[in-house]
C-alpha cells in the first residue's frame, strides 16, 4: 500500500466516523441504509477497506456531502 492510499483510508475512516457520530447513527443503521452488511461497513470505518464507487455514491447521498469532503480534498 502506498502512503497516498494509507492517507486516503485514514481520512475516509475519520470522516465516516465523524459523520456517523455527529448524526447519532449506529453503525448498524448506516449499514442498513447503505444496503451493506454491518461487517462491511465496519471495515470502511476501521480503515481496513475502501468502498466501491457505487457504495461511495450511496454514502455521499446518505450524508449529503461531496466526494471531495469524504476523501479529504476539501473541509466542507
């Protein structure tokens, strides 16, 4: 894994956790909304895996954020 990939995983992990806790959602609720297993969602929030593009689209729609925000290219 390159340093860029590691940074991306860590940023995504932090943003997913921040958005979920800010909205007071459980991991189970988010996983259900995204139509993925809890275990799969946990791998994203733990920084062990990257969602595929369709899952990323579902995540940004669910939280009403941009992809640039989710991956750390912007702060808003």
